[in-house]
C-alpha cells in the first residue's frame, strides 16, 4: 500500500525520542536518571493548591453525606438524635479516647444531681445500649431557642492547612539552624521556634474568628458503666437551657471504650460563658474541683485534626477546668 513504511526503515529510537540526535537521547535519559519522585510527593504535592482544595472539598462532602444520612435514616425518625442543621457541630474527628491533653477517663460518682439510670432522657435514647451502626456515632440534644450561626468550615480547613504547612517549613529551617549552631548559640533558634509557634496559634484563632468557627466544648470521658447516668444529667440540663447550646454523647461502637460527652458553648473567647457552663457542671456533680481536671477544646482545632502530641507542638485544648475555676474565684 502506498505510504506504508517498512519496519526495517524505523530506527530503534525514532518512535520513542522523536529523532536520532545522540544529544537529545542523552538529555532525556539523564532526566529520567535524576528524577526523584520523593521530591514531588513529599515536598510539592502536599502543598499544592489542588491538594489543599481537594481536602477541603472532601470535608464538605463528608459533612453533606452525614446530613443526608441524618435526613433519610428511618430508624431514628421518632426522636431527635441529630442536631438541627447548623447548631451542634458534627465532628468525625472527635475521639472517644482520652487523646486531648491529659484528659482522664472519668467515673462520675452517684452524687450527680437528678441521679438516676432510667432509660428515658431528654433525647429518649441511652448511649449504653444505642449501637453506633444503627444511628451513627453520636446522640445529640439542643438547648431551647437556638438560632443558626453561619460558619465557613471549608475555608477554615483550607487556609488552616496552609498555615500548618508554612509552620512545618519554618520549623524545619529553624531546627536545621539550631543543629548547625555552636553550642552556646542554639538558644536563639529555640526561642525563634517558640515565637513562631505562638504566631501560628494566633493565626489559627484569627482564622477561626474570620470563618465563624468559634464554638468549643467541655469534654468528659466517662466509663461505659456510668455513661447513661451522666448523659441523663447533661441532656436534661441542656434541654432546660442550664448548660451550653447543645451536647452530644458517643454511642456504643462495640469496643467497650470510654465515651465522650461534649458540652458546647457558642464562642471560646467568651470566657464568662465558658466559665458559667463549667460552674454549672460543678453544681450538677459532673466535675469535682479536687479531682483531675477536664479540658475545653475549640472546634476549629477539631476540624484541623489538631490532637494531643501533634507535630506542630500546639496545645490541643484551650482551657482546663482547674485553671478556669481558679481564675473565677
């Protein structure tokens, strides 16, 4: 057939390199030899805008899927176990293990006011025998008269992740500077790293304010055998408007772990309200002044997956009950 080229007429390299230039062949093979995939996947890909954007979109998609499940789950139509949209944050990152600071597994004594282990609470459900695979990981209760508050969680995650990555780069540079410094000169780099970490914390707090993600929660970690009693007190007090704007408790995931009970306030910078809720928890017997403290964590840090012993050296919790109660005296 006219125009056909015999196989013998083609060089071994022509179809791959495009021409027979030895220089071009050498250049391309040198590029292949020097290519380092680690540089891309470790130093470029995590900081790419597309990567950051995709992570933020995944968070948004996950939240939308959770909301859709809440609306379609026929097994929970008779009782409100999920919060009205926009009221109580729904965090898949809230751990039911004592991960944040030195939060202890708590065994609340029977001195709780309104003490009882009845199967009826303000939500109509008891966490001890409510399976997570049937209704989801949390049971919620809202205080009366709550209004919707707008929050841009996707932007918080996107911009917050960038801030954390910038800190990681600065931290690496400062640590290298410290390692190379003479023995008597290492303190300057150490102090610079401390100041940079404080700057990161202020940046994240400012971002939380800008995006409206300013709520937070007091966290109780309760032994499984006492969780119904404690949740009854929390749920009923919340429903009466005596605690925060909402609360949630972990359902039974079948692993026998301590259960997280979270009691929410609208604004972590409203120290008066944060302290008021804590004092009421003391009145209800949920917190004991003389025992191990509990901790308050802001929701922005939960969305950014800032846990205890995080790589940025940030304090995962905002307040401890011991400090707040001491300052309130």
